[in-house]
């Protein structure tokens, strides 16, 4: 590596020397040589006659100032310095770029036959020299010129204001976006598509044209996306009072995309995974994912676009808030309990793991080398939990007042996380001084609770202690303001009123000290506490529950989330004790009381099927691994598998009866139908481990009339390694080999295949006609699944899994560093494994580190992990 990449620090923020009020862009599109002409109106803000413009991989063709060729400039590392400038001027920059050679999928690139852009976070500098920072907001006018036959559709942000024909079969369209925006929200698409059209009338009567662009032939897979968009627009009006602000909203689905989707103003660009669905190609999970991501990008129009981020350290300002909004959207439309459970699984699994890893960072990071590395579970999901805690502290009404004030103060500007908290605080009067620490402190607090009942005094004391262990980036930790939601139950399951010092107290305790005792009065009998209800803070809860108490809560807790959580804690106890048993050479056992508790859940007539399905799901290998400082991969896999088999055998009759009773003749995508499929397939995943497994799975595969049931059968065959696995896999591949998106599910099964020869199969699968390392979805489905969801195969003692990871990472380092950087995460946690494995993983990290063209993305992670 020529020069080590440099870190940027949040504390070094400086406001821009100049601003650009307007930019007029012209793209003359050609596959390998596109010319970009950028005419900017520039104004000096600070006393400086020098302007720095970011730029990467650009060929500079011309620079003019006020129409005259300008020679006072210098091409420097990462950009251009222009000298001797007047206070206000028109700057023309002409650059040439090569979209076809752009495999990193950042800037302007080709996805299949279409041109498209991805500018967040710092991709615009790969299009032209510009102040590529979110606090420079300009009005964009964009002219797109291209060959008409291949590119009948020429799109950009805002409204289409003009168009025309040119010689040589070319044509052009001019777009104008009336809303000033930072460069990361710029977008351009040119290509040939099928278009699904609809419209939406906003609450104030504005008629908005809705257009979804998909690859030709895919129109029948776009309707769910359109429904989701319309639902999003309605929901944001009713719940947040926020209305759309342009005459047109476009969504383009592309096959080559590094992330989920992008909220470019008026022209969202989506990974086709989050648009395309019909019952034959998409599972219920896919449908719900589309609803959530369509919502997420739409909600960014206010939280992200109308109010944007001052600098990239503030990313959670838009992402945490927008994730919170999309979670609320999904919860209002579907099952709140199921949504909460799945969000909490992500926090407790991968987010806690990230918090404990060398790359641990606060939701508002302090130091960044490559911004793309900070689109993380911490910034997004923990960021959303931080917003949710404010919502809990302020209540819906106070929170909405805060949102209103936030928009009053910051609409049309670039703001900070501090601005958001201040608006919440000022609007509600709730003191958030200590709460702000959630933005700057990384790591997961551990909250240990102990209780004491005093029968003669009729008091019940809860002592709550919080500790945050040091993380890689921060050693000194302070106590946080933790909203701690509790309920106390008497033996009949009735709620005991919370009284302290003679006063009724709210069920959300404001825990602020390192150690604090709450003494509740008038408690007639020893209560059973329900703690951290709704997962009211992203913390690890420790309380020494007895089995009977957890079983009691599984039935009597007043909200579904708490019932589920009790079930999880009960399972956790026995997973831990059995891991130890396995390590001592003993067998895996589960007491009949626990089995009966789950039998009770299964047979419940009050609980929704979707919820029962969640209750039955064992925690993932990754989540369990997170409980240990040192992970015994094989023991955990063994225990999870044995518990599954044991539950399947003990509950065989009930599972079987429910499985058969839930068969639906007609397919429908409503929430009740999804819930039934979910429970039925949860039963199947257990039944796969019984004698009837192979025949049940086979017949479900054969009779399935939707992808959810097809995939459930295949996935059961895969997990239980049933004899029918190969036949089903071959049949599916034959049917879908021409459709990469549908094949991703198949690739994922190959990636997670718990067979001994998994890696051989994966290497062979890389030759499948639908596979390509150039496509991020394919890569994540097969390789990503192996690295992060095939614990036994990936962590094989021989080190062959690590070796394989190293090979792939070295290749992706050159073609697509962003994807490489996501894949590498499991390797960064090498300290959690035994010394032999540690050495083998480190060897791969060292090999990467010694590469002379190591991308910033991998450089940052590899050096951070090795130096930790
Ligand atoms: N802002 C996008 C979102 O969360 C994230 C995103 C899409 C992104 N594509 C990206 C971030 C590429 C970095 C790089 O909705
Ligand atoms: Zn987002």
C-alpha cells in the first residue's frame, strides 16, 4: 500500500469554505466513455479564494470559471484544488468516466443493460469534481443524453421539464429538482424497462404519479411494491402528518446493487430483491421485507432528504430515525409483537456481536476511514432503539411534538443528532441530558437485577445495576439513562400497582445510576417481575429467574413480547447448561416441565399462529455464540440440534396435528394467511427431525402453491439433511436456473448446508450458471451465508473455511470492496475462538493486510481487528 489511508474525526468538522446553490449537469452516456459536464453556481462562505473539490477515478477534460478556461488548479490526492477564485462564480467542470468498468457499483455504473448511479455516501465524487459533502445543498438540473433504442427511459431527480431528439439515434431528457439537496441524493437511470404506473392523492390534494421501473417481463412482480408504496404514503400522513412534496415518485429496480435501496430524491433506486415478488418467486419474508424497505426509503423523504445530515458522523440522524419509522409502519400494518421480536433478535444477535467486536462504535461514530463501513447494525438498528427509547420516555404525543419542532427548525437544512435530541427535549420538557450518552458511548450495557421480598413490610425491592464493559474504541464508560419497563404480577397473574413512597409510579423506571434500589410498597405477596418489557432499552438483562417463574410469565405476562422473552430466557438456561454438559461429555437433556411449557404454547387457542411460530424458534447459533467470551462452535451446534430433535420427538403429536390443521387451499398474502404458513412451517422444521420428516417435506415441496411453502420444505430438508434434499435442490435449480433472484434462495441453502462436504459443494456451486461474484446478491447468498451462517463448516478445524474466505476477499477487494468489507465481519471476531482457530484466521487477515492494493474498506477493518 502506497500510503496508509487517513482517518477522519468527528471533532474536526469544519463548515464548507464555499457553497453551491445550483448545479446544471449534462450526461452524454456511453458505456465506456461518458462525458459529464457540471456547471455550478459557487459562492464563497469563508474568506478563501481556494476551493477544494472531491474527485476519484475521474479524467478531467476542462475547467472554466465564468466561461473562461481556468489554469489555476492542481489535481491532488482525492480531488482538485482550484485557486485564485472570485467571491462568486460559475464553475464548469468536464469529466470523463467509464461506467462499464465500474464493478464497485459506486458512482455511475451499468447494471445489466441499464445505466444507474449510487452516490451515498461518497459516490458523487466518482461522477464529477464537487463538494461531495452533505452540508452543501444545491438545486439540480440534469440533462441525460443517450442512445434511444437501448435507453428509451432517461430518468433523474425531480420533474421532467424538457426532452428532444438528436442525430444518430440519440435523445435527451431534462429534469429539474426544485428541492436543494446534497450530492449523495443525486440519481440518474437510463435504460429500457417495463413500468407499473399508479397515482396517489395526498391529504392536501396533490396528485402524485407513481412509477415503478422493472426489467422487461417482470411487471407481474411489481404490484406488491406499488401497494407498499401507497401504504407508506398514507401511513406517513396519518401517523406523522407528513406529505409527499413532488409531482412524481419513481422507483427503479436493478439487479446489481450493494445495499438494499437508496432514497434519492424522487427517484429511489432499489436492489431488485426489495421490489420483485409474486407468490411463485417470493416468500412471505420477502413480501414483508419489500414493505419495510419501500417504507424505509419513502420515509427518508422527510427524515433524510428534507432534513439531511450535516456530516457523515451524523448518519444515525437519518438512519436510526428512519428505521424507527419503518418498524412502526410494519407494526401498525402487521403484527406489532412479531415485528418487535424480530427487531430484538437483530439487536441481541448481530448488533450485540458488533458492539463486542473490534469494530465496535457508538451510533454516532467518532472516527471513520471508509464511510461505507459505518452503514452498520449499530448506526441503523441500535440507532432506532435509541429513538425508540426517546419515544418511550416522551410518549407518542410528546414524540410527535418533538418531530414537529425538529421540522420547524431544520427543514431544508443539514442537521446533527444533537439538533434532533434538542428538539425532542424542548418540545416535551423531558430532560435528556444524560440520555445523550447513548450517542457517544459504544458497547452494550449489562443490567443486573436482584430482588428481595419483605413479607412483614409487604415491600418488594428491585436493585438495578448497570455496567458497560470497555470496548475497543473506548475504555471509560459511564452509567446511561435507561428506560426500564417493568410489571409485577401476583400468583394469579394480576398486575400489582407500583407504589413508592406512597405515590403511584409509572411502569417505566428512569434508571440513571450505576446502582439503584426501588422499593415498592403494598405488595401483598412475593411477586413475579416482568423485566425490560418490550425490550425498553438495548441492554443485556441478567436476573436469576427460576424455571417456574419463566413458565408463569410465558402464560401470564400482559404483553406478547414478554411471553416470548420468557420463553427465550427459559431456552437460554437450558442451552447454557447443555453446552456445559456436552463439554463434560454428557448428553443433552430438557426437563419435561420445559417441554410442557412449549406444548402449552403450541396448543394455545388465544395466541395468534404467527406469534406461536416465534415462540417455537430456537435462538440462532450466532446469538448463542454472543453469550460466550470464548465460543465452542461444535458444542453449541450440537446442543441446538439436539434440543430441536428432542422437542420434535416429545411434541410430535401436537406438531403433527397443527401442521395438518393449518393447510390452506387458496394462497393469500394477508397477515392471517402469513401467520398460518409461518406456524405450519415452524412445525415442519421440527417434524423434519422425526421419522415422518422425509415424506412430509417431500410432499409439501410437491404440493406447494407458493414460494414460502416451497422454501420451507427445502430449508427443512437442508437443516435436517434429509434424503430428499438432493432431489429437491436439483428440481428447484432446473426450474429457476435462469432467474438469479429466485436462485439466491437456493444459493443460501448451499451456503448454510450443514453437511461435512459443504465447502466442496460451495466451490462447485460457484460454477452454476446463475452464480457470479460480480453480483452482490449472489455473493451474499452463497458466500455470505457460508461465512456467517454455517458455523460448523466455516470454522472447520482444518482452516479450509478461512482459507476460502481469504481467497474470495482478495478477489472482491479489487472488484467490489464494499461487498468484501461486509463479508469479512465474521473474521474480525477471531479472538472469540480457540487458539488454533485464532491463528488460522489471523493468517488470513495478515495476508490481506500485506496486499499492496488493499482497499480502504478492508484496510480499516483488518488493521482495527489486528490491533485490538
Ligand atoms: N441510505 C440507504 C438506506 O439505508 C443506504 C444505502 C443504499 C447505501 N446504498 C448504499 C449506503 C450504498 C452506502 C452505500 O436506505
Ligand atoms: Zn436508510
